[in-house]
C-alpha cells in the first residue's frame, strides 16, 4: 500500500502530528479542517464563518490533489453546538452539488482551538 501526504501552501498547518490529507490509491482522506484562515492563522468568530473557511480549506486540499468537491463521497461535520446545524447547512449547500456526498453531523463536547465547526472529507479520485 502506498500513501502520500498532500500539504498545500494555501491551507492552515496541522495542529498536531498528522497530515492535512493523505492520498492512497484512488482515495483521498482529508483530516478534519477547522475554519482557520491560512493567511493570518485566525479562527473567525461565528459558526457560519468558520464553516465557510473550513470548506475553503477543504477545496484547497482537494485542488492540491487534483480534485474538486465533485470527488467528495463522504463528509463528517463536527459542531460545538448542534443549534448551528441549519446555518452550517446553508454554507455547506453552497459548496456541494447533487448528488451530495454522504454525511454525518455531530455535536461534540469541544473542538481544537476553541473552534465551533470542523469538517472532514473522503474523496474518490
């Protein structure tokens, strides 16, 4: 089995010992992306803004691997507050087209860096 890390310049640096994305065969596994702006390293204040930046970070990782959101087959959305579910859905719908990827969404006790939203994805290349 071969695997290759995907580390673009236009995505935030990982907060720990992991790759932002790993390509293995025709699959691409994206680590959970917080809404950290890679230009300034800051996290926006609202869940909506964080979801938007998280999805932009995902799009940058996909592009670095030669893919787009059309290649995404599964996502997982982690929310600090499930009350943000509808607002995050509105942002999410602007980044994906039908047929939408399969998806799970959960409220969690806490996210790294005090984030409100984290989104991970799996893509088929």
